[in-house]
């Protein structure tokens, strides 16, 4: 398959971001790298394996949530197939800029399986929105109960910014007046296949179109996924013998996921910088770097598992019938 110029440039960009940041971290902390290696050698394998099992819960909850939205729109793909597409998305994230590439690949395959239903793209965006919103909601709740004054300034300010951005996104998707304005604008465009696509995508993203039962189920699945995600990071830290409060991960996981949207190799480099910026408020830089590297390894391992699923199934090979979705 011929690689487009845009894809090549995207690959160069993500590699430059990830390896450039890793190079800077390695240069400035070169004297502490032996201590980082020593920390990694002391890993507790049972706890690390437990963290991998917990990460499977994240993938399962996310697949159930997307299946819920698909079934509401009479796109009756089985849960196992949606779970399979989520695994492929993890694999794609290893090679294309940002985690949005995995979402795009997932939407493409579901689009093929649904007989070309274009609203699938909007549903995948809505699914991502629920995941990020529930994380920020958890952070906001923990912020209230723990007291803002008990948190470092950098973490506190970052959470405030994320809450503000999430509130704007919620307003855009929930407020019927704004949704009506967007619909009227899209309807005013000249009718053709290209201008009809944004309206087809935006329509299923409007939460007002869903009954409260669907929204409640999606929220519960989102909270379940985020619980597993936070527990996954917590177990990774415990496997290295690092003592970080659970509240730290409630704040850090949303930040980490947002960083994954930036062009990079699945957050490589960005995650290390983020750990050094935030976690060193509680632990040493050697421990922060070891934790970031092991967290990145977990995501790379999940992506590789997705790759095994991808190649065993033969998805994407010439002549493969992607439409075999049952």
C-alpha cells in the first residue's frame, strides 16, 4: 500500500516530538539514569501483571459504551466485534500521530461493517467525549473533597483549565439552542454529499437526542472504565514500590489521556515530561521517570496485542472482507 505524503509527514512529526522530548529528558537527567534503571529492575511482576489485567477492564468498558450508542442507532454490531475494533485502534496508535488516529481507524472499520452509515464517525467522537468528561468529573469531585489548598499549584491550575474546556464541550453538545444554531448553519450549506457529511456526523453527537437511560448507562460505563484506568496506573506505581496517593492518579490520568491527543508515538516523550512536571511534587525524578517508562510500556504492549489480533484476523489485507462483522 502506498503511503501518502501527509502520512509520511505525520510520522516524521510524531517521531520528532517523541524522540526529541526523550532526548532532552535523557540529556538533562543523564546522571540519574542508572537510578531509573535500578528502579525498573526492582519491579514486582505479580503487581505489574495485575495492572495489565485491570487495563483489560478499561478496553472492555469502552467497547460496551460504544456498543450502547451503536445499538441505539440500530447498528447492531456484537460487543466482541466492537472490542476487536478497539484493539485495532490501540495498534494503529503505535504508528500514526496521536490517539485520534486509532479512533479514526475504529470509526472506519465500523463504518464498513454498518453498510456505510456515516453517523458512526459522530458516535465514535461522542464515545471519546464521554470518556474524557467522566475523567474530568472525577478530578473535579476529588478536588472538592480533598480541598484545592492541599494540591500543588501546577496540578490545581491544570485541572481548572481542563474543567473549563470540558464545560465548553458539554455546552456545545448539550445546549439545545447551540445545537439548533449549528443545525441551521449546516442546513444552509448547498446540498451535496460533502456538505451533508458534517451534519450527519454532528447529529448523533447531540446528547439531547438520547433518553436519560442511555446517558446514565454511558456515564456508568465511563466511570467504570476510568476506575480501571486509575487503578491500572496505581498498580504500576505499586509494582515499582513507589508510594503515590491514589488522588494523584485521579488528577493525572485525564492529563495523560489529553496528552495522548498530541501528535507523538502514543504519548512517548510527552508522558515522561508530564510525570516529571507533576509527579515530582510527591516523589523523586528517578522514580517519576521509571513510572513513566513502565506506563508507556503498558500502552505499547497493549498496542502490540492489538497488532497480533489485527494480523491473525487478516484485517486490511488485499481481498479481506471487512464487512464480515458478526
